[in-house]
């Protein structure tokens, strides 16, 4: 029987459905950056692995597991008016406006996990402040003992700095922790850090991709209590 003292979650595609949350957001950002130039939008969409007519991401989109810094580097040359710090501030302001679609009742899930004395964390390739804002809006930030974004100083997935920091800060051994995520970046990081790797299917990646790195695949985080026999 599996018993974990800590669970660390990816955010996008894991706590929140990926396509439904990010598709419309990116389409709006592309319109702003490209100033409604269809040719520019088409070029940038190709770079980002995005079908703008359907507002859907392709499975190999670099946006899915990329950092905000990588996203900025991809779009800057397409922006005539916003560069450098101004572009970063614009994207961060747009991130604060993102409307996420949660995977089930997150308050109920995390309340239950905390009642079992499990330490909880977030490791996202999003920036820390927008991440915290989104968790705050959903009313679940209070459940997390550790939150790290790609700009928090621990690096970003698939590297293991965020996961090591979670274990270190909460005095947990890697074997006592499971990482839950929707992308291969999440699961690769988990395996490299010595954590149990749980894949979920609420992102863009298919089961066949995740199975290469996961110890277990669940349909969504809603299945965690049953799987963990809590």
C-alpha cells in the first residue's frame, strides 16, 4: 500500500484543464501581439504549436511545459510596440486575468488531502506571482505548504530543483513524495529526483507518452484519494 507524506502538483493541465483554460487566453494574446495581422499570427501560432482557428494546442506545443521566459523569447520579435520589460509586464498582467477551468472541486480534494496530514506543494513552469493569484482566485492557496514557479530561484522542470526544494523545506525524503503532472516534463523531473511519478490525462499529452515515465496513470487528480487508499 502506498503511503506518501508529501504530494507535489504541477498546475496547468493538472489542477486545471489545459486546453479549456489556455486556448482562448493565448488567442487573445496573439491578437494583441500581432495587432490582428493574420500572417503574423499564423507564423507565431506555428512556432507555439497552436491551432488558432480551433484555439487548441498541438501535442508537441512548446508552450505546454515551457516557462514564461521561453514564451517571451518566442513572441518578442513579433511585437512591434512591446519589448523587453514592457512585454514581460504586459504578459504578466494578462496572466493575472487568466480564467482557469478546475479539474473537479479542488477545495474538497485538497481539504481532504490535508485532513490526512499530507504536505502539499506546487511546482509550475508558470511564474510564481500569477500562479499564486490563480490559486487564490480558486480559494485553494491556503492548502499548499510550498509553491514554486519558474522564476522562484529553483529552476524549472524537467530539472529537479523545485522538487528538491519541496523535500528540503519540508524535511521529506524523495521516496516519501509523489509528483503529479500532465506532461513528460513533470514525470521526467519526478523520476530524476527519486519521487513517485503520477501522470494525469487532463492536459494535452496522451497516455502512451506519459506511460514511458510514469509509475501510475490516473484519469485526473480526482482519482487520487481512491488510488492512495485514503
